[in-house]
């Protein structure tokens, strides 16, 4: 049961980062380079540029909601 919960937390964090990057890009703010996860940051920044603020909100919300739904369903099915 721990694995789906950890995935949900990770997806929520990445969704929040996606939305924050989209907001920073829309406001022409400089996004500092990451020293540890450069490839992951580049992927999120390019996705945020492509989607914009509205698209990032939609993708982030759907990803987080779907992950929460999956985790809850796994937990319910385990209880039966």
C-alpha cells in the first residue's frame, strides 16, 4: 500500500512544479538551473512552456486527481 501512496505524493509534487514553472515563464521570471536534477527540470520547463498556465493547471489537476483515485481504489480493494 505504500508504493501507490508514494507515487501520489511524487505526482503531486511534480504537478505543483509544473504549475509553478508555467507561472514563472508567463511572468518572464528567470528559472534558476538545478544542480542535481537538470534533465527533469528541463523536461518540466519545456512542458510548462508548451502547455502554458491553463494547460499546466489542467494536466496537473488531472494527474493528481487520477493518482489519488487510483490510490484510494487500491486501498479499498485491499480491504475487501
